[in-house]
C-alpha cells in the first residue's frame, strides 16, 4: 500500500520543493562565530556538570570504602586481641 501512495506523488513536486531553499548554504548558521561560541559554551557547561557529577560519585565511593576499611580494621583488631 505504501508503494501505491508513493507512486501517486508526482516527481515534479519533489523537485520543486527543493527550489524553495534560501541562497544561504546549509549549515552556514553553525559556521558563524556567535553560534560556535554559544555551542562551545554549552558543551563546556555540560562537561563541567558531568565531571562534577563524576567527582561527587567518586567521593561518595571513597567515603564508603573508608567506612568499610574502618569496620574491617576493627574486626581485625578484635580477632588479634582474642588471640
């Protein structure tokens, strides 16, 4: 059924629709200096937030390991004191 619908659309309409684009090259907005600076600022902000989140997770993991180490040290001390 899809092929039947596609065949009904004249090819000339598809070609004419491409004629309505502006004279500005595609992607020229992305090449402008203002856009590049703004895009870089957004990327830098994302990177800082991502790195801050990673650091927060690592610090929490370090604290958990320190607590675990303290518990294990206490158990070790108890076992050694009983001997």
